[in-house]
C-alpha cells in the first residue's frame, strides 16, 4: 500500500469509528479519489475536503473536519489538522520516506506498472506513412506519440496493436507508374529508393503541366492497379517495398515496431460492406452524382461526409470506415486511437459520426489523438517550397552532434558510438514529447542538445549521475538505513514526486498525453540534482549513506522507466 492509500484507509476507518451506523459512508477507494494536494506546502501534504461528507452526515464541513482531526490526532503515518472545511495531513517524514522507498524499490523498474488493462485491447493507428514519399519530420510526432502511448498502455496491462495504416492507394500511384515507365531507370530506383521515386513524381507534375493528356495516362495506370493488371501491380508492389525498406531504417533508429502494415489498399475488397450497410440503414444520399452521408450540419456544424465520388471511386473516409469495422471484428478493441495531425480533425469527426449513425455503440471508442505542427529552426515545413527536412538526415545529424559533445565532455568514455546514438535520438524524441501534443513545436538544435535546461541530454545525464553514485556505493557493505536522514525538504520533495509517479502514468494514458510523463521525469531530475548539491551521498555515517543510496536507486529506476515510456533509452555513463 502506498502512502496515499494508507492515508485513505486511515480516514475511512476514522469516519467509520466516529459515525458508526450512518448509511452511505465512503470507502477507502472513494476517499483516495477525494484526496487533494494542497496548493501550499504550509498546508500539509494531503487535504481531505470534508464537504464530500456533509450530505450523508448532515453537518457542516468545519464541524466534520474538527471531529475527524481530534480522532486522528497524530500517529506513525501523519498528523491531522483542521483547516476550515478541510482535514489537512502532515506526513511523518521518516515514515513517508521508508514507505515510499520500500514501495518503489520492491517494484524496481516495474514501479508504476499495473494490470488494470488486463483483457482489454487498444489499437493504435500511428506513423501511417505514405508510399513513395520520403519520411520527413512532419511524421515524427505521430510516430513518437504512437510509440509512447503503446508502451504506456502495455505498462498498464493492455494488449496493444500498433498499426501503420499505409497511404498506399490513390491516383498518384498510376502517375508514378507512368513516370517510371517513361523516364525511370531500374537500377537507379532500386538504389536510391524513395528519393528516386519522389523525383519521378515531381517530373510527372512538371510534364503534365505542359501536356495535360499525361493525367489521363496516370488515371489509366491507376485503373490498371485496381483491375489487378500484372505489370501495374508488380511495379506498385516494388514501390511499396522500396518505401518500406527506406522507412525501416528510420524505425530501427527510433526503436519503433508495428504489429500490422495494413494500409488503405488492404481495404479494397472491404468497401462493399460499408456501402451496403449505409444503403440498408438509409444513410446514403446522392448529391450531384456523388454519394454522401448527411451529418445534420445545423446541429453538428459538419458538412456531409463524402463516401463515393461521381465515378464510383471510394475516398479516404470510406476507407477509414471500412478499416474501423474490420479492426473491430479482428481485434475487438476497447479503444482505437488515431494519432494524426490536427489538420485532419474534421475528417475524423465526420467519419466517427458516420459510424455512430450506423448504430455502432463503439463509435465512442474511436479517438483522434491530434497534435500540432512542427517547424525546423523557425521555418515551417513545406514540400512544395522544397523546404523539407528528412527524418533520417535529422536523426543522423543528431547522433553526430551528440558524438561531438561527448568527445568534448567525456573523452574517455568507452562506448562513445552507442552513447552518441542514445543521446542524439533521445534528444529528438524528448523535444518532440516535451510539451502538450496540441502545441506547435519549433525544433532548434541548440535547445534540443543542450545539457542543461529541460532537454533529453539533461535527463539522461541525471540518470547517469545516479548510476555513478550507485557504482561507488556498490563496494560498500549495505546496512540498515536511517530514514530520518531523508527528512530535509529536498529529500521530501523527491519522495513526493516518486510517490506520485504511478498516478502520472495513468494520467498520461487517460489524456493520451506522453508529455505528462516527460514533464514528471524532468521535475524528478531537477529535484534530484538539488538534493545532490545539498547532500553528499557517500558519507561516513553508514545509516545516512544507506538512506541516500536507496533514494538514489529509487530515482534512477523511476527515471529509466519514465524514459522508456516516452521511447528513450537511459545510458548508464555519458
Ligand atoms: N497517411 C496519412 C497521412 O500521412 C495518415 C493516415 C492516418 N490514419 C488513418 N487511419 N487515417 O496524412
């Protein structure tokens, strides 16, 4: 039992004792939910708002608070005081230190883990790259948010299914086939992959501007893919393989894996069901030749959702509806998350509404996890203006720059390449998951790679600092810790943060917000560094030393777990 739960149990028992026989008294779990953290330290560590009881007890909150304060008084766990309608608790510092460290250290790197998700499945649609397009930094956030959310849900016991919903369907692939057949060279494309394909695509557009009949050629080849023409399919599958080969290098660098690569094309033969159901449920109407689902614009503010174009072709939304139905059948998800840029907000709201109108109650389990834009050194990204930053290049620069810093700071480090990779990649991931996801990000090298301030290297460095203290301690005999050595404000602040970590993880899961963990880990590092400057760890007095070592170990484990949950590694030396 952690401190908060123990406190909740204590309060529940006291209420029972004081108000025996009253119906509807709250349980310890209810009380744990009511407990607040006071805004100022002078008001204690926890506060119980007694107005939560005034209805069942038919008494004013201050009266209840004063009765309970008298009954609790002071014990091993805490001292209680009435403050207005609140019962405020001041934890006994030694006891709090002991309890917290015992809990954290018993769990090791699993501290904060849970099984509340057991038997439940979360599908995560993320990264979802487009075939024949290079992986640029506009796809960094979806990739890292998705990866982190997968880890967070797994940590809480959920089964997760990571889906890369490939953009592998559309007329552009017909154009690409035409361009390749007209101007392409097999060896060059095989060697340079997506880069060569992108050039061919650009060439097609330039030429089509001069000769619009090329667009018809493009459409013909796209139809050939759809009709299963052998040559068309072979070329298209080759483009797909090349794209996946090139993106795999980026995924390997980032440590990202997927369970499924079923993309838009996978649903080609699953569209009939959507159309049939929509018709059967009288949801489909024809407007100017196209088939749409009306979304009651007056009420929802949303224009109709386009399902079939005039020529009978399906759309992005039609495919997303087909995919949702298929995923529900296949995985029976409890939640299906779509980690996609905010710009697609209307798209998701529209087709979620269509699924709801189809009568599927699980439409409420579809969630658009939206995020803001990323710019690079103050410049926004735009393919059209030619200002693109490729993710692979960015990651390699990060590693190189980290390597140069390490060379300067720790010339004697043994595995510099490995650490440079961990620090460089980590710095990029940290920068991406540092702030609330809806906020736009400006990626700036000086900020990202700095060793002080709120950065990936700073957090990793604090972890390495803990490891170094623990290495020194490893040579000493362990003794009984003297927990009273941890009653100073610095140690107590650290303990408070440690004790809140499990809640932090749950909050991040609930709000689909990895940055909550990034921030908590950063605060933990700041608090540890303050503690470290105020207190020597390896002191002569064995009991004091042991207490500080235990605290250091608990901090180290928690930083490592937190970093893992946002997708970062934690080097032991740097
Ligand atoms: N490929 C799309 C893009 O790059 C993202 C797809 C997101 N997933 C989905 N099921 N719509 O914009």
